[in-house]
C-alpha cells in the first residue's frame, strides 16, 4: 500500500481525493493501484467532508512521516507551494503537482532536487488538464527534433471566443458568462492577459527543446482588445480567432516562443476547437504534425492527470520523469521581431489606405479591415502602417 498526502483541498485537491478514494470512479478500484490518502493539508476546515478525519494543519506531520512516499501539491502559487515542495523532495518523497506557475519558474531546480534525493517530480496536470501531453512529448516523440509547438492552452479564452462567435456577445459579456459558469476566476487576469498560456508554453518548450525556458523570455499579449468587428472579419475571411502559444525552432537553432491572438484559417485543425477544450499541435521532424485534444481544465479531468502521476510515482517507474532540462540558454532564444506572418489590420473610420500596400479585402465603410498580401515581421508591418490610424493588428497563422 502506497500512502500519499494532498496539499490543498480546492477544486483539484478535492478531485484528487475523490479519484484516489474511489468516490470519483477512481483508481482505488484497480488491484494494481493500491494507494491510500493518509493526510490532507489545508488552512480551511471541512467538518462536513467525508475526508474530515484526514485533515492536518502542520506540514511537518507529513514531512516527518516515513509512510508517506508521494505528496500531491495542489495549493498553487509560489509561496507555501514552493516551500512544501522543496521540503518534501529533501525528505525523500516524490511530489506530483498541477501548479504551472511553480513548474514554469522553478521546474529545472525542482527536477534536479528530486533526482538528488532519488525521487521524482511530476507535473502532467500543469499543461492541458486531463490531456496526456508531457509524457508523450518526453517518450513517444523522443526520436524527433521538435520543430514547432502551437496550441490553444487556456480554456477560458477559448470559451470567450466561442461565445463571441456563436452568441454574438461582446468580450465583456462572454467573460461574465465564463465567470458565471466557473471557467474564469473573479480576477481573470492570468487567463485573459495570456499569463496562464505563457506558463504552460514554458513547460512544453522546456521539455521539447531540452533547456529551461523562462516566462520572461516569452512575449505575451492577451485577448482583451478583441472586438466583435475582429470576429466578424475573421468569419468573413474563413478564419477563427484563437489565443495561441507558439514555440518555433528556427534554422539557426534558436527558439522563438510567444503568446498572441491569431487569425486561424478553418483548414487548420485548431480553428474548430471550441468552448473550454484545449488542443496542442506538435510538429516533429519525423512524425510531422501530431495533435493532442481534450478538456484543458476542470475538477476531474485535471485530477485524472494528477492521479496518473501519483500511480507512476508509486510504482517507481524508471521512465516516470521527463526529458532532462538543461539550464536556461538565453543565447538560444529567438527574437519575435524576426518572425514573419501575414497580418489582419483594422483601421479607424475614414482612414485612407493604399490598397496596393495592404490589401486583401475590406468589409465595410465604417471600419476598414485588411489582411496583408505578403508575410512580414511586426516591425515591417508597423513601419508600413506608420501613417495610418491602426485600431487592431493580429497575426495570421499560415
């Protein structure tokens, strides 16, 4: 019997407890997965919970118990979560987490700490919720050089775009709907400003390219400035707007990673990914395109990924971990200013534009909207439009 402790009893932590106990159609019903939850740590009290007898309020109880071999961290953030993770690893306990912020910022150091103490640090649930992506990227794609990562990595933003298209509502109205349905926090900044996507892209890139890419090395733009006019022209031009996290390997070996809204043509499989679903497209030099699709968040989907890591850690699988990460390599970070794309441009009412410099199409007299007729970098595009009143400029995914 493998005994585990859960840190944090929020949405994910409570889901993990349900799955491991069997009350969520969980792994305890399987004879090869004998895992028991011995402790749950949370500053809050849950006297009516069926797990109430398991609650403790001092991490030292978990840290010093030799029976605990796996610790599940679902606290989130970088305060207590980092402290408890370090202490658990140093105590010879494997740690499983869904904490994307912690992994994106401190992943390499924590992986090294785990190896130093003969345990594992696993975080499948930190990217894509219930979608199995990190271990397939580490193992199934191991024979490939990864040429590109391109993904819809935030379900809240994708839900907002879906409602703007299907219901004809504004960004703010769609955001309120996401909050009412529990898809967005009351403070949705991390989602709508792209920070959540950035952290997930850091983790994917670090595994794919073998060195720790940091959040501050990924230029990030959110979706708050997208309007119904942009969505209307996207539809008219055979596209959908999606917030994408991309990491592209250049011919010079440098990786250009960034987060931005894109016009995605309908013949690209990412265009048809709607609501809270996520999708991650990997391009390998041998496999070509491979796509992973599923629910990117939610209590039980995320708990499923956490519990799969718990099982892997409990079985002490030799391949439970991920591709090793080297230290950050600033010299291998490409500049986004060098990445060429076509561009969607929306101009203010009354603006005059030389059709030969820009044109693909114009939709109405009130707001002139175009897609550039050739690929160019952002500095080139901005120089081209320097004398025009630009209201929006969005990259087209070619």
